[in-house]
C-alpha cells in the first residue's frame, strides 16, 4: 500500500533538495507535486488542496535552522500534516462491558467476516479476552460456514442459527449465551450488500438500537478508493459508527481511503488488515502510517511484533550461545520459525527505514526459507546441535534427503559459517536490555 504515493512524494521533495533556503518558488513547486501525488492516490480534491495549503503555509512561516535543510523541514511538516489528516493519535477501543458488544458493518465483499475472525483472535491473544463470534449474516451463502471455519482456526466459539432469518433475534440469543457462559466480548458479523440499500441499512440500524453496542466498526475495502469514503459517509449518517477498519491493504491500492476517510466522516481508523491469515491485524497508528508513507519505515511496529512472538527467556539463552560462538542449526531454524510467525517477510522488511524503496521491485515470497528448512530438516538432531561434525559424507546424505544439489548444500554451509563469524563480534556488544514494559 502507498507504494506509488511514497515514490511521488519523495520525488516532490527533490524540488528543494540541495536548496539553501525556502522560497515561494521552490515551495510552490514542491506543494504542487505533493497535491498531484495525493490526487493520483484517489484523495478527494478538496482534501488534497486543504492539506497542501496547510503544508505551504507552515513551510513559508518557518525559519530553517542551520542544522536542518529545507527538504528535511518539508518532510517533517508533511509528516505532521499526514498524521493529523489520518487522526493524530491511535484511537481507544471500548471493550469493557458485560459482555462488550462489537457490531461489524459494511458492504458485501469488504472483508467483514474475515475481519471478525481476526478481531476475535486479536482480543483473545493480545487482550486476554474470551470472545464469542455471532453469525448474523443470514443472506450470503456459506457466511455461517466461513465464520465457523475461522472460529475453529483460532479456537473461538461461533454462535449461529442456520434456520433463523431474524438477525436481531439471533444476536439477542447470542448475548444471552455469552452472559451464561462467561464470554466477555460478543462480535456480531452482519449482512452486507453489493451496494448501499434501504433493507441493509434498516437491518443494521435495528441491530444497533436493540444491542446498544460499545463499538460499531465500519469495515471498508481499501482497494475501492474514493467509493469507500462515500460509502462510509452514508453508513455513518445512519449508524454513527465509532470507528473504521481498513482491509486489503496488501492489494494494489492507491491509499486514498486511508487518507480521506477520517477527514470526511470525522471518525477514527481503529484497525488495518491485510491478507487472509488470522494474525494480520494491526491497530492503526496515524503517525506510524505517515512515517511509512514518507519512506521512514516503522521500527516501533516491528519491535512490537517481535515482542509478541519472541520469548524473552529464549532470547536471552540465544544471546548467551551467540556470545560463546555456540549458535547451531537448531537455533537457526528456531529463529526462522519465529520470524515467519511475525507476518509477511516483505512487509516486515518494509518497516526498516530505507528498505521499502530498496525491495520495492523484489518478489520476496513467504516460501523463501523453504530451501533452508528442508536442508536443516534432513540433518540428524546431533548434526543440528554440532555443525562442525558435518563432513562431506554427511553433506551428501543431507543433499539426498532434501533433494538439493551439492552446490546448494555447500553454499548454505558457507553462508552459515560467515554468519557465525559475524556473530563472534557480538562478544563486545553490551548485553541485551529487557523489552520495554516487561519485568
């Protein structure tokens, strides 16, 4: 997401790169290119103009310090304005109820059901809640089955009444079950249509009036661009929803919805979602997204993902082994598995400052490590723990076991040895600090 927008804004900044000072002319040219980049990203013209007018006004009103170049100042101003445009700060999420009720609304195909599953997984694994998923979409074929499959994947109960065509009655019955079975979150997946119609709006509005939900989340397909913003406006007029969820951020989207929706409906973006895996859901942080748009990466999110998936005690044991130069193949494969749990490899690399542009045209598959995994899996436990014992005969057996050529085996061992040599230098590095917020 935002790939083209990031490139075009970076190109706009080149207008004043190397300039000694800010002038009316170089700011005008830069702002013009930024406005065009926003319009190309499917941002509404009024929003794009108001945004760039603010940037221009702030740029011309600021004195450039000796330690800061005009281009650096412009990047900071644009970052601040992008952050403000998308909501300023991450919004709170109300999950305190007995039980808390979360109503999911949106058009058919926007990703409501998949998001419902992801939200349940997030609340269960990250917030320690006990959610109940409710299948209140009584029209779409297989909607109930889809929710049941997702629920089974994440270990969350799903309430459904296949023969009942009254969503309000289903939801009320689910609420009773939740109270009697100590479920503290009820997530209601409602029906959608291919376009906004009165029947759908009346139904979801009736559910709102009946359930009095703590949160009403409008799920929007980011790939629909400005249409998503217009749909959000219609839904908000009827539902007065509490927040927006942006789905399909991994698609070929221009990003206009993310940049326009907060301005248009004055409701925060609370979550963003990409892919089909149940753990690909993130809280939406406007400042972090602004940094990613401007090619600054998102180290904070990367560290948070690492904290979620890496055990601190295991990390300290690994650190000791690295310092003693005892890192082996089992350690290596264990770390690969941990990294894979964090999400899409290309997305993770894109969070590192400067990497987004470098890997833009490189196809990095999640299967990129399969070759390495097959080689290590063909080793005996003794060989994995003692890399130095692996001679040519053992290598030949490993090659046969994983179906790889000897050249590949030798190349892998060479790279592993180089990595161990590099790790030797870590002996002089201070010990790993505790993760922030952990004891």
